[in-house]
C-alpha cells in the first residue's frame, strides 16, 4: 500500500509539482487546496480535497488517511499585500499553520516539510546567504515564515516530531509536459508577467533602478520549480531515514537582475521589450542569492534545470498552453482525471 503524504496547497504552483514528483516516487499525495485561483487541476495521481485548510478539514483528512508525512505549502505569498494587510496575512499563514502542526502532533504524524522562504533573512548582510545568516525579515511575509520555523524548532524538543524547513529563493519555470505551472490570479511573479507583457506588446514595469547592483535593478536567485520539488522528495527520504530536523536553502548560488530577466525573455521571444521604470516597492530586498551547499551535502540535492534560459523557456511553453486552454486543449486536459473531495 502506498504511503499517504499530505500536501497542503498541493493544487498551487509549487505544491502541484511537489505532489506530482511524490506520486512518481511511489507515494499517494493527499492534497488540500482551496483553489482560490480557480486553477485547472484534475490529477489521476492524487486525492484532492477542495476545501480551505481548517482544523475541521485536518481532522477529516487525518481520520480518513494514514498520513506518513506532511508537506506544508499552503500560504499567501504576495509581499505587497503582506505589507498592506498584515492581519489577513497572519491569519492565513501563521494561524492556519499552527492549527496544522497541532493536528500533526494530535494524530502522531512524525514528519513535516515546511515551505519556507529566503524572506526570513531580510536585507542580506553578505551574499551568498547561508543558513547561519542573521534572520531579520523586512515584511509580514518573511515574519510569518520565520514564526512558523521557530514554532517547529520548539515543538521538536517537546514531541516525537521531525521537520525540514526549506527556504526557497525565487521559484520559477514550469513543467508544461505534465500541464503544471503557475496559475495565479493576479500573477505576481516576475517571469510570467514579463512573458505575458512581451507576448502582448505591452510595457514592462521595473520597480527600482537605484539599487547598489551592476545595472541598478534587484538581483534574485531563480530556481526551477522542479528542482524545488525534488528537494521535497529528497527531504522526505532524509526524514524517513532518521535525519535530524534542520533548515536548508534552495537556490543555485547565481543571481540575475530584473533587467537581465527581461532581456533574456525578450531574446527568447525575439522581440524588443518596452520598459517603464518606477520607484522601489516597499518590502523588496536588493540582492538575494543562496548558498545551497548545505542542502547539497546533507540532502544530496542539486539543481538540475535552473539555468535562466531553461527556466524562461519552460515558463513560455506553459504560457502558450494556458493561452490555448479552450476547446480541444481544455477538453483534453480535463479528461486527465477527476476532482475528488471528502
């Protein structure tokens, strides 16, 4: 019998890729997702609970399935929204996470993999950033992730419980061959926004041109979503083998500026970008580049698809699939499986 792994937010961007790789590794993903982006997601390889993450839903799932481990991806991710509406942000990210972790303790689920973020570091004091870097978030998003990490660290000392906290840098790319990719409404990530603007011949807004970087724009470490997903299956293997609780950066160690991303996307699409420059946004750090050596050493994980051209090419293929999700394409996709709920 396949081991059941709960994936909260498993119909979302990163969660769906994780759930798919778990299914290919011989596990049964049990997905809880509110489908707040109205995304198309009907897999045959997972059991889907189309509900919000609440204590009552957790009770239903844990009493229905013998859950072996939890991968917790469900969260609000928009940094500007976290700055403007911290009350709603903490309710959705922190309160819900506490309820889930308490349910894991109640039902004796021993392993927990947390989708954290490089936002826990704040403005870097040095780069590349390793896991020993001071933790000084500069927005409510980063504060909520750090609060959950600290809760997990406290719980390990009191309960039979182990976890890994995976600090993502900039998740990007897609898995178009399996009809997996970003379906955010509105889209907040840079690469799909740039691709859409280029395809529609619309201006691209770059926020902030006076950062202390070679071209004045922010620098980020972009990592393919499939490489992030592989880190979760590697984390599960690590925990099941008795690995100790720990935190890990997920990045490549290489950074690209916003302007470089725009120029690379324009070259791939063979078009000229129209760029509009705007002031900096609140909560945006200047440079975020990972030191991924700890994950490489302990989890035996390495990025395999995270060069910028591969990331943008996969994202572009996904944008074309979304554009053609009418008629025959939509019918073909919807025939791939049916939505289940408890």
